[in-house]
């Protein structure tokens, strides 16, 4: 098992890519902390993993809230004593055109898609640095490198995530390896919420 006994926090892991990542990591031996805001889905993910004899727990948190971010890391340390892997995957979409996006929507997209990753990285980096190793994976997007009509806030936030990843990689090296993934449209519940992959 590639991740035997590693402790992994995966944000936004009650559905979609985060849920698939939680399953994969657990099946590779990791102790997985599933996070999200829907208890039914969170419990479903963890129950499935435990039914396979795998190690997992869930926490209902809003990682864009600094207090919740700290609670998440504190509970991970309480349960498992360390954090080896952080996957900053939680995200939200916005379909408002440039002229229509409100400041409230803009701020919400950036808080969920970018600022939450900053909070959590600031919390786990000292843990990883102290033991001389760790991995942080950020979910960026093809929207980190191109634009599309009607997604001004989302595209901007994903460009920001790409930049944040580069800054993390420079500043946290050599102990912590930082990478981003940049998926295209994947058929998840979030994509369905805006009309599906064809939009």
C-alpha cells in the first residue's frame, strides 16, 4: 500500500472528486479525515470505508471559516497524532457574468476556493516541517489557465489557486512537496448543479 499509515485530510470529500480521492487514499492505506457540510453524505463515505476495514473519520466543517479550519486540524491531531497529507479540494462554482457578479458572491467563491487552502496550509505546514516531510495537493482547474464567459469569479479564483500553489511550493520546499491538479469538466454533483458537463 502506497499510503500505509499516512494521515490525510481531504476537504470537500463527501462527494465528487474529493469523495473518490478519499476512497483511493484509504484503499492505499491512509487514515482519512473526510470533511464537508452534509452529514448524511459524510457518514455514508466513512461507513463505506469502514465496511472495507479501512480507517476513516469525518468532520462537518466549513473550511473557509478560520475557526473550523483550526478545529479540523486539532481533531486530526487528537485522533491520529499528525498530518502527512493535505488535499485542498473543497470548491464552489459561480455562473455570474462579469457585470452581474456581486461582491458577496465573489468573496464567497474566493473564500471557499482559495482562502480556505491558505488557512489549512498555514496550520499543517509547521507539523510537516517539524518532521521533515509532507505533501499538499491543491485542486486547481483548467480554468486556472483559460477563461470562459459567465465564470468570472470562478476563473479568477482558480487562477489564484495556481498562483498560491506556486508560492507554497517555493516557500515550503524542501520538506513539503506541493502540487496542484487541474481537472477539466468532470461529471460530479457540482457540475450537475450548473447544468452538466455540456455547459
